C-alpha cells in the first residue's frame, strides 16, 4: 500500500528531494565574533535600509505608476544592468542581463542559510566588506563583481538582514564600478510557495520585526506567520526584492546556477527562465511558477546531477560530465558554478574543472563549516579560459580538487 505524499505546513506536496538525508558534515570551530554581536553591529543599519526601501515602495504605490526613477545605465560587468524603480523592483527584464561580459574579478559565494556571521566571513574573504566606525557595512571591493548562488533563506535567524546587506552593498558597489548579483535557490522558491518548514524561530521573529509589528505582537507565532506570508507571498515586499535575483546567469565563460543547468534548460532559454521566475515572484497577473526552474528534481533549483562528490560508477560520472559538456558547448562557456549540495571537502571541481561545487555548508544551521569562496579572473584573451582559485582563511589554492587523485579540501 502506497503511503500518502508528505505535505508541507501549507498543504503543498513535498518535493521528492526533500526526503533525502543530508550528507554528513565536517564540523568547524566557529571563530570570530558571536553572531549576536554581529547582529548588533549591522541591525541598526539594516533597519534603516529596510525602512528607506519600504518608504520608497509606499511612494511608488501612491504614484500614477508612470513615474520611474532613472536607474544607472550599464554596469561594472559591461552589460546592461536592470534599472531600478522607486520600489526597488526591476524595470527591465532579467533576460536583458542574463549574459554579461566583464574585465572585472568575479567572486562566487555559496549557500548562506541565514547565518550572518558566515556571510560576513565570506564577504571579507572576498575582500569586499569593511565596517565603518558607526557599524555600517561598507563596500571596499572596487570593481569586483559578487555572485551569490542562492539559499540565503531558511535554517538561520538573519535571512532578511543578509538579503538587505547584499542589496546595500550592491548600491555601493555600482558607484565604484562593481556589482552584486543574487541568484534564487530552492529555499527562496519554497518560501514564496508558503512552505516554511525550514524557517527557524529567529527567522519568524525577524519577519515580524521587518513587517513592523509592535513588540507585544512580534513574539506571537500566529502574528509572525501572518507577517512572513505577507512578506514572501508573490507580490509581497521580500518576494519583490527576490524577483530581481536570477535563476541562471552567465558572466564571460562561466555559468552560475543554484542546482545546475541541464540541456533542456538551455533549450527552454535561460533568459526566459529568469523572466518567468521574476514575474511569478512579483505577482504579475497570469504569472505561474516556472516548472522548468523549480518543479522537479532535475529543475534548475533542485538539480544535483553535477554535485555528487562520488559517483556510483565511472559510467555515471561519464554521463554527468557529458551532459555538462553539452550544456557548456551550447552556451559558449567553459565552466559552471553551482551550490545546493554541501561538499564535505570544501569547494571543489570535477569533470576536468568544468564544474565547480561551492556549497560548503558554512551555515551553523547546516554543517557549520568554515567559510570558503571562489575567485574567478576573466580570460586573458579571447577564447582563453577564466582562472579560478578557492579563497579560504588558511590561504588560497588554484588546482581543482579531485577525489580520484586522492586530494582533499
């Protein structure tokens, strides 16, 4: 007799991948300031930032809808960045900036899952974050381009604060020739769908505070739940901010996605995926959740085809690498960078360096591993390959890691 499918708290059918056991994690000693102190350091600045965005949104909602703020044209990456409206939403389809050329250094950051301390550690490893005397985050990365691969949400207490930290840094980076690009992960899509099973008590409390609930209400779970639904439902304030994040992005010869790009995703169109996800999150009339992006184990946000640290057989490895090679060839790219699946040995590469897996499980809600990021230097000349190295507290290394060669990270 078949058992009934598991369902989330909202009655939605659970994704088949959710039943899988998370791989064992390396435990890392947490160093530096406690998260509570980091929260205090940035909380005031984050509150001011969110309040300013909320006031801008309110002004936009009361306007005639035709008045637009003039966003900055162009970007550090040499492509056309989406312009910003007063509400902080994109006035140009994301498909217009899905493929970007840049001469700048690119740093990719994996899953963060609500851990502010590890987010700060990752940004400092990237060399783009400093703190002003009054505790405000300051971009110090010049023309560096940051790509965060999704899963900011769930498993940690400071999700929205992290999102607004990245948005604030993006504003500063663009003034200095840099940029910050965010991708959506499967946990972003879960929250937009109203599936809050991985939200921590601190995450619910943060939602209540961001929604502006008075202290006497913010501590009540029902009020917290209603606040989170209002923030994250399609068209809600946080959903509209996430609507500016990508499903897939290509910078020079490197493709970025949370789970992975399969051949049928290329056929469907990466720009189309970005626009459909964005429209759904904005709550546009007639918009539906894009199945190709988030609806099955081989969708962009859930794919683990390229993330296995050890394939069952060499035939399986060959199949995955062949699929990857086909995708990269069709996109004119040399490598792909993915998150989603925690890697016990840290950031590593497979398939002769064509796939980089950079989810190291750094959040205290996942593996509590030490922060790592990868740095991508642009190709030296047309047709050349970008140079990639891993940045970590112990130092950097450039050689792709391979279990087959007996190397560990």
